[in-house]
C-alpha cells in the first residue's frame, strides 16, 4: 500500500512556506484611527481620522503625475435582532495629485476645488481629518437603541489610468484600502 506521508508533508511544507504572504497585514493600507458622531449646533456630524500610508509604488506613480483617489464610505447602522438596518449612507471621494511644474501636491475634497501643499506629509495630514459637513438630525439617534458608525476607506483603482489598472489589481503595493471599522455611537 503506497504511503501518503510524503505528498502530505510536501503540501504541508508548501502551505507553511506561503503562510506569511497570506497572513501578513498590508503595511500600506489606510487605517481608520478614530471616528465619532459629534454635536454640531442643533445637529450631528461625522468626524473621523484616517491614516493614509502609501507604498513605494504608489508614491512613484504619484510623483509621475498619476492622481490617487480614495472613497470613504460612511454608514450609520442600527443594531437589530436579526439584521442591522442602515440609517445613513454616504461616499466621500478624496484625490491627491502631484504637480511637477509647481512642485506641490493638490488634494481635492468634495467641499472645494483643491488645496495645495508643499510636502506629501502635509497633504496626507490634511486628507486624514475627515469632517463630513452633512448635518444629521439629532432625532436620528434614539435613546435606548444601539447604533454604530461603520467606515471604510477604499482605494479607487478604476480612477487610475487604464494601462496601470491591471498592475493595481495584481500587485499588493496597490492594496491601499482599509477594512470596515465599526465604532459604537453613544447617546
């Protein structure tokens, strides 16, 4: 009777050798550091802090004039018995681009035409402070109910130039999106 120990051990060695590639967290993904629902006068606003960490490949593309775009997904969800219901949903695009002639970075947000910065760190720091200017009614959040704020920052590969898109889908240095992050809302 043939032994299956040798093929099994080779498969086990192969799986264990590839494990770091599948289990390591991407060091270049965006990270949601903080999110909250704050009182703004008589209404509520969403506020968040996002760290954008660019890979060397993304920085190189940026410095060659390729604009990079992220879309921040914002949801307020009410916890239900069987499933959660979405009370508020919004997408907020943010784009950064390097202008070689000016030697400056431009950040385009939904509120304005663009802000110019001298350094990449200053531009990313500006992008990291998300302030959703949408005024939410205070009665959206009822006392005694459980709610949470769900935020995801996804890198928009479709906004890249067409020749660059296949590489962005295959190269891990272009995996710049965050996971969904859930923050409980206190009332």
